[in-house]
C-alpha cells in the first residue's frame, strides 16, 4: 500500500480555526491535494494564533503546511466563481460555517449534491446541523461542558478534546464516504459535530454512570491510590497506573512498603495521602529508573518539550523539524512500515490564488492585482495585515 493513499484527490477547504484545518492537514498527509480558500484580509484566524516565531504562528505552521492558499471572498462574485470552478474538479469539500451559511453564500447542499454527485461534502460544526442548539456559538470548552467530559474531576482540560475527537471523526467519515463512492459512484453529505465527538469520547464515564458508585470505570479519574497523579520530592508529576494486583504488589515490594498492599483500591483520602507521601519521598529520576527497570506501568509526567525528546517518540519519528526549524507532526500511523511524507511549509495568504485562477481557466487570471482584489480573489494588503506579516503585531 502506498504511504500516500489519497494521491490524486482534490480537497477544497473552507474551514477555519483548529478542527477543520486539522482534517484538511490529515488528508494532505495521506496524499490529497488541499486547496484552502481564506478570507482575503487576514486569512484563517489560526494564522494569528500564539505563539509565533520568525513572524509566523507555530500552530498555523503545523496545521496549514503543505496546503495551497487562495485568498477569496465568498461574498463577492470573483470568490464564488473561484469556488464554483474548484468544485467542478473536487472530490471533497470541507466547511465549518454555522448551519445554513454555505447556502446563504450561494452553495446550498441540495444544489451541490445535484451538480456534483460524486462530491463528498463534510460540514464540521460545534453542535451539528440540527437540534435546538445547532445555531449556538461555542468553543471546545463549551462542547466538553455539554458532553460531560469536564465533570469528573472538574478541571481545565490539557488538550482541546472535543476539537480533536471531532476532527478525527470527520476524517474517518470522509475516508468512509470516499470508499462508498468508489463502490457506488456517489458522494455523501457528512454532518460532523464536535459535540458528538466529545460525547462519544466520554464512553468510559457512561459505563461508570451505568455501573453506579462502585463502578471501576468511574474510579479512573483520581479515586484510586493505584491509578493517580502524584508529586515527587523534586516537584515533578508522577503517573501511577498500577491497576492490576500483580503490578501493585511488585511496586509495594520494591519500595519496601508491603503495608500499602491493602490500599490499592481504597478510595479514602487517607489511602491516597499515604501513597502521595511515598512518591514524595524520592526524586522523579529515581522513580523513572525503578519503573523502567521493573516494567511497571508508571511514568514521570513529561512536559511537551520533553515529550518531543523522549527516546520512544524520537524512535517512532512522530515529530521532526522542517527546513525552517519549526516542528512538523507526522501522520500518526504507518502504512507497511512507512509514514506518509510530511507536508511542506506554511503558504503565505493567497500565495496560490493567481496560479489557481490560471489552472481553472478564470478570466481573472491575467487581471491586475487591483482588479482581482475588487473581484474578491486577492489578499487585501491592509496596514493591519502587513504588520502581522512582518511579525510586529
């Protein structure tokens, strides 16, 4: 199997922020050609996401690397014409507008399905295309709040789980739709909700709720001494995941604390405090050496920077720096031992607009920049956008 299984497919991306561009990036990793249509003044807001280096957002570098950027205002004739011409050739359309916006721009779903029967249309939204909350504003934190993933324990999440789960759900759906199209000859309309992804990702807590107060599934959120986070003597985080009795018994024997064998599943604060005192009696390096030497499912908590330097992460080739020295995550799976090639550099806003106009036979291809800008298919070089491009704001 090729490490670029989607080679030859064209994806048109109208999405913004994190989930949609992540979907596009993953499809690009798999070999698809991705043309991103961006608002002409500042483009996708992810371009301004902190932190920045060399005048560029690091998140944008990771998400938008390897795509082609066309600056087009879909509210103006030139922008709509560019999109219409692209859809004549496209296999997949990604959009993350609020429900109904694509139709108001002149591209209703039923018309798209009629004119382009083989097109896969993936609509990514916070709450979905229907239901009482379909039109509401939201972000990852609010989708997680509704999905119940923040409740036990209630704390600020370390990753945008709803955005990420929703993006992977959309990728899976697009791939399934492409397979179905090859079998039956027609595309699909995909309704990918970030809330739906977050609810689905909360399946462990469903089991806990169904099992009642004694459910083991519900204990994996900090109730058990053997499956918890602690602090070492030098202040580092230590993650114990010693759920099986054999691991807990070995841990107690190795630390000389056989008195703790009975508290493995003791949910009392006193039991957790006793284990916390033990972990706090040694430095993180000492604990890590013990965990590795005796094959215990426990680890010292790495920072994001430390994670990139972890020998296992390095050996797997999950992340590598691009030619600009900025990190590039690889597709997180291998095909016959090979990872798909990493995508390229971050394109400047609208860098590919003129070439795409010529490729698509648009009469605007030979027009002046001013004429293209008036038609809505060129970046607007405002002082604000120029200042951002120079890395000064």
